[in-house]
């Protein structure tokens, strides 16, 4: 098990493999390839390209969290996120549609939101964790509703295309030093 700083609590120690998304949300047997970001963006049509890389198995994830935080998410937020995620199964099965109706049972928005944010911590590096301690505290305290308005989370449904787990990105100008946008 690799050692490092837990992305959520910041404690140095052994890091456990955190599935992103959680293993119970269709990420148990996922087969995937790990491609370098530069290799990816150099391609003219990266979404159509079949990249050469070893096929990994067992679900996508990162050695990112200590055992304690991993267990905390698993018991506190993952069940709510699983219910939320399952609500989209019927939509994903449909091939052609202009509109759809969605029913979510027992939707606990705060827990779902905190699980989603925790995934951003897992797929980003230690610097992201150090720079967003208020966001980590928001996730670590189940009762906290203290989310800074500098953060926004968007959700979209996609029935095709490739999975992309891309960490924090920024676009800026090297001549003016201006930052145009950031995304994670
Ligand atoms: Zn931790």
C-alpha cells in the first residue's frame, strides 16, 4: 500500500484504494486504460482514438484516502449516492429520446453532494487538497452546510462516449497572466 497524505483529512500514512465512482455504482469490474493527459490532448480526435495501454481491471480508483476516510465515506455518503446513481439506470438504457422523466427515491442531496465532492479530492493531487481545506471540512463534517459559493457542481447524463477522469485544469494566457477558466 503506498504512503502519502490523505486527500481528505490530510494525515500522512498508508493510502487505501478509493473507487471513483464508488465500487457499488457500477465500478466493480470496470476495465480501463490509463493515458497521459498530454498524449490525450495531442490527438486530433481523442474521443475516436483507440489508445495503446495496458488494460487495468477491478474498477477505476486512486490510492488517495486513509482507511478511516475511506470507511467514513463508505458508511456515511455512499449508500445515498448509490440510490441517486441507480435512478439513472433506466435513462441510460434508452437509445433515442427527446425527453425523459426521472424519479429519485429517498434523495438526500447533502450526502450525494458530499460524496461527489469527495471524488474530486480523490482524483486530484495533494495540492488541490491543501488549497481547498474548507471544502474538505465540508465533506468531513456530515452536518455541515457550509459550502462556499466559489464552488459549483454540475451533473449531466451521457449515454455514449469515453470515460474521462481529468483532474483540475485551468486555461490562461502566458502573456497577460490572466486566468480564463478552471475546471475539475
Ligand atoms: Zn483521511
